[in-house]
């Protein structure tokens, strides 16, 4: 399995959990899916050599995206 395929597999294994996490603060399934897709883009661009725990990295990135969406909605 190539490195790119492994990265996609890691992300896909976490997708349902990430969508559930994003839905809680955002309150919309479509907003949650958008946040998860943004997380995938960041995951794809990340330097995976320095990522020790992919699930933690993905959760933190998703949390930051959700917080950014919420703060920009208030402004």
C-alpha cells in the first residue's frame, strides 16, 4: 500500500467520528460535512512524517476548523 493510499485509509476510517464531532458544535449535517472535507484537505497537505497520532491530529484540525466557522459566523 502506498503512502498516499494509507493516508486516505486513515482518514476514511475516522470520517464518521469526525462528522459526529463536527455536527455537535455546528448543528448542521451539511456544515459538518464541509468541515470534514476541509480537514481532509489539510490532512492531504500535512507532513505525515511528523504526525505521531493521526486520530488526534485529525480531531485537532477539525476542532480548529469548527471554531473558525463559529467565530466567523458571529462576526
